[in-house]
């Protein structure tokens, strides 16, 4: 039984749970509500911010008291005095419902970060010339003799670090996340109050500099930065920071200058000699040889702009006991993790001093049953790590300074078979929490869903990556496709926002973007551009805005989206009005429309998919300009879109065949080209039924990229059965084909020849929740939702959930023993309204009840006579409407029931 009173939970600042380094320029508070009777609503709210914890408990905000304000905004902007830096604040929310009842949240903290002028620490490195794949070990001892009230460390490195305080690991993996440090350099913030000792203390760090002009990072220069602030109970303060008094170990176990594991130069072989390791080096007990650190001059000259890292760090999610493969020999063993994971192995063995153990990785095995020498479809002799043993009774080692991705691990060099526990596989990735779910009566769909989820987890490694092994690179189109699943099933707003921030930092002078970013795109190997990928910037921005309802995202990223779109619009041919591919000024550019293995005809000078994407992007920009109250720019974007649309319809649309040509002058008309046109609304209304029928009849001819447009169009426009058949398809080509081959992750394309773990192809999981379960976003910020399940003949039940900014939307349907009868359970969070579409071929011939009470009979809304519990913004048909149910109406193939927040149990049967 739900409580009649509302409960406040999930308090966040800028959509982050208890942030440790918030920038005070733009702060907004949010929370979720639970409980209450049906239709319960927040009528007013009050936010308190205090510098001390006890004040919010006494309902006093010595920093800010918003006072009671009417309404239920998704976010409440901070409007108090300027916040201090390096400070901890406490805040709470108080709300009133429509009955005047008050609910109070707990008081939770948020921390502000460092102002640029307060960053006094020096970027340091070890003496001598920096090398590629360099490692440095830093340490500093200091005294703390008073009771510590709060100790915070602000720390960064280029490229990644592992931090220790008095011998204990602090923080996660892959930190800081990659950016262009000349524009934005992340730092981490840690509360280490409980780790400091009364007396001598030691801070230590391992820093790895990659620096080989690789694909998925910016070289920059090697460096380590730390600034610690200690506040004592008596009010005194102390600092510890990197400078020339820090020590660098002379002898370190990591070998410097090892080869790169991939040809794209993104991760190095981690070669570790345990004979050179001294476990005391992270403590005050260390007595080894050291040299003093030196300033990292080039970083100090530039003073990289620092920003607190809002995305989570990498974390180990699962430790897998791999199965030994049957093909074994002394000194060579192969282990199977059972699925492809990102992460690393962990060895636990009896040492044999001087013996080198090598662990090689791959997605697959060779004909003899050993690990292939490859990184998915690219040959590599270096996809391994080395460990030289010290000779201890028990030695534990894991190469965790970079992510590998593999299913199979081959261990060579160990002189005897590894016993139980000798090797574990650590599955790790950026700690984005999975918040949604899906389950059905189809084991195929369940397996496909879980494969999509695993694939997506593997591909969040400090940034959204296309694959977790070969490239680990962030693409715009890949990220746009991944955002489908991420925003529906993961707590992922900060990591999706990071994509936009990174590409905004990398935007070129003419408004275009590098093909991946961050990247050393000046290097000839990566000086590549994909114009069609650029056009995914506004679609990704719009997608993120629609999910969050946060116009601050538009304020921040509208301008780079606008600059990019205007660049391409400015290339329009004077005579035809189309955007030509031949005038894209890059020497190395791709036009691939549907990837991989595109079959769309690109022989013409004007590509239809590219022109359609630009026209669609201009339409989105016009909508976003309206939201930003920029009427002039909205009209400008509409004018550009109108002109381009007219050119498309004149020169690329075959009105006789009611199909779009693939390119100017081409007679070919691919399914993918027309899927884009239908999805984005460019097909003339009178031609749409014919075009939709023709596209649906072609089955699955699209590849990864445009199959998303195809599925959305089929499910959205009345071809649910055809869309569902594609999800359930098990012959080649299909996602189900991958599952039937035993894969537990999703491939780069439908062919079994490239990456077997590519998250841009994992959106079928979202389709199941959005269209089979039926949870659909109807208004930005999830103010309104549409519950419209598709109930296929062979499926007995399906259930799923989406965690929205307002709370959890849960839906589950199941068939009953009665022919045509259906049960549908729905949960809608406070602050959200829903339209529930109950399938009905003949709305006049069905009977619908809710929790046993009739609400639809004889083709009309007929609620039981029940006194309403509260007022409602939804217009009710009369004062006798059932609690929480506003009204119902017939629609083609359905009865649509309009409800407010709460739990509902509908049952539908033949009258």
C-alpha cells in the first residue's frame, strides 16, 4: 500500500548525486517524489542551502532560502549569494502537496571546486626528457597533528593516474577522463578525511603518459597535479600541493616505452617487474632511492583550464571466474570469460622469481584453440601484458592502468597449471548505473536485451567509445546511436553531455568537427573527416534536451551546433540548392551514409542522406532557437531548411515512384535512404502510405546506422508487426543472428568479420522498452509520457522500466487465459501525466476495468462514481471520474486512457 504522503528522494545538484567539485556559476537542484495517492502532485516547493549541516534540519538556510514557490519545476536554479570555492554546503527540499501537507527531504551535501586563481599547485614531472608510454611514481610525506574536520584532495594527471593515501587506493580507474587539455582539463576531488593519520602521512601516485599521437586522446605533455586542503576542528587550515619538494622513485616496476597494443596507439603494453616493486612506497615507511620532481614547464606555461570531472570514474563491476579451455599445454593456458568484457585480468599465483608471465587477449580463438594475435579485426602482435614475478609465496597483479576488451585470455610462461583462483577477469567501465529493465516471455528478446546492455557497458570508458579494444574512440554518430539506449536504461546524462562538450572543444575554425574527439587529429593517420557524422551533433543535443528538459544544455551547445550547420548550408550549389559532397574541403573525408558495408549509391555529387540529415538538423535548430527565445535565428534556420527541403524534393525525390534517389542522378533507391526520409518527415503526406509499405516489404536491407531510422519508422508509423519481426529475426542479417551464434555482445555490423562488441548497434534494447513494453517520451523532461505497448501474437508478457528525471516509469503487460484479454500494470511518477493506449481493434466491443472497477464500456468512458482526491491540471469529464483517471477516448486500434501519477492495474476483455 502506498503512503498517502509524498516522500522526497534522489536529491541532486546539476543532476549529480552529492557532487564533489561543483562549479558555482550555474547550479540547479532537483529531486524525485514517491508515495501519495493517485494524482498526487507537488503544489509548492522550498529549497534551503546552508554552510553547516544542522541548519537545514532546523529549516534555516543561512546561505539561501528560496521561500515557498508554486509549481513543480524539474530543476530549481540557485539564486542566492555567490557560493565560495573549496566549500561544503548542505541543502534540502521542502514541498507541499495540493492538500497542504508538507514533506521534507534529508539534508545532503554538495561541494564546490577550485577557482582557477586558487590553484597554486605546480604541475610536476620527473627529471629528464619525457618519452612515449612513460611512467612516473610520485610521493610526498607531511604531518597533520590536529583533529581533521575535512580533508579534500584535488588531483589531475596527464594522461591517467592511480592515487594512494597512506597505502590505500583512492578513486577509480582511467582517471581523469580524456579531454583536450588545452581547452578543458579534468581534475578529481576526493574526501580523504578518514584516511589521514595523526602525525606523518604519505600521498603517492602512479602516472602514465601515453603521448604517441594516438587516435583517442590529445598528446599534451606529461604531468601530475595535486592540491590538498585540510580543515581542522579548531578552524586552522593547512595545504599540501605538488611542487619541487615531491619525490620521484628512481627504480619503478613499470617498463617505460613499451609498444602500443593497437596500431592506433591508444594503450601501451603494461610490462611490470615485481622484483623492482617496494610495497612500502605509498607509506611513510619507504626508504628507497628518489629524485626530486621538476615542474612540467610546458603545462605551467599554458596553465591548462581546469574543470571538475562530473562523469563517474571507472569502477570494477564484476569479477569473473573464467573457464579453462580444453586445449592446454604446460606453460600455455587459455581461459574463457564467457562473454566479451572491458577491463583486465587479475593474477593470484605463487611466485617464481624472474619468471615472466604473459597474458594475451582476444575476442576469439585460432584454429588450434589459442588466442588470436589481433585486436578484433586488426592484426596485432602486442595485445598482451607482461608480469615478471618477484618470487613471493603469493603474488597478486592486475594491469589496470588501461582498459582491454576480450573474451579469451591466454597465459604463457607460468611453469605449472594455474589452479583455482589463479586468474580472474575484472569487468570494469565508467560507473554509469543501469536504471532500467526489460523482461519478456521470449528468451531470444531477453538474451538480445542483455547482450545490448553488456555491449553498452563495455563501451563507456571515460568517454563513449565505438569499440572497447580496437579504437576506444568517441564518434558523433556512434554516440548519437548509443544515446538511444543510454538515456533510456542508464544514469547517463553527464557522459552524453561530455560528448557534446568534447566536440565543442574540438570544433574547427570553419565549424566542422574532427571525425573523432578527443584526438591527435593533426596527425596524418587521423586527419579524417566524416561530414555526415558532423550532422549528428544537433540530433544528439536535441535528444539529450528532450530527455532532461534542461534548456541550459541548449544555451551551452546551440552555438557550436549552429556554426556547424551554417557551414554546410553555406556550401549549397547556386543552381541546384543541394549540398555537394565534392566541395567538402577535407582531403580525407568519408561519405558512408549507412555503415558498415554501405550499399547506398554515392556516385552522384549530391548525397540524399547527407542533405536530408542537414535539413533535419536545421529544423531541430529552429526548434531549439525558439526554446531559447531567439526568434531571429529560429527564422533563419527555418529559411535554410525550407530552401534545402525544396531542393531535395525537386532534385532527389522521384515523385512517380514515390521514392528518394540515393544521390543526384542515381536510379538506385535504397531502403536506408527512404527510412531517413520517412523518419524525419520529408515524404509528402499523400505518398507516405505507399512509401511506408514499400520500405516495410524490403525487410532488413539497412546496416547499423540507418537501421535505427528504419525501426523507429516502422514502430511509430503503424508497421509495428514488421518492426517486431526484425527484432525477432534470427537468420542473416539480424541482431538475433548474433545471439543464435552464441554471442553475448552485439557486433559492429551484421557480418561476423569486425568488432564483436560495438555499442552503436545496441539500440534494439531500447526498441523493446519503447515499443514492445510501450514506454514513450511525449514531452521534454518526461512531463508527459505515452504508454503504447505492442502485443504480438507469440509473446505472452513483457515488462520494463525507464528512470526518468521525474521518477521511475514501469509498465508490464500479460495475456490471460481468456482470448483477447490483457492485463496491464502501469506506474507513473509524481509530476508526470500519461496517455495509456490499450490495444483494441474495435474499441466499442471491449470492456476495461482498473483495479476491478469499470472505466470503459460500450465504447465510452464510464468510471465508477468516486469522489476525486485532489484538483488536477487535466480536464476531467465530470466530478465523478475514477481517482487518477481523467478520461478515456477511442482511437484507431486502441482505447486511450489519460491518467496522472500512481499505480494502475488495467484489465481488458471482450464485452
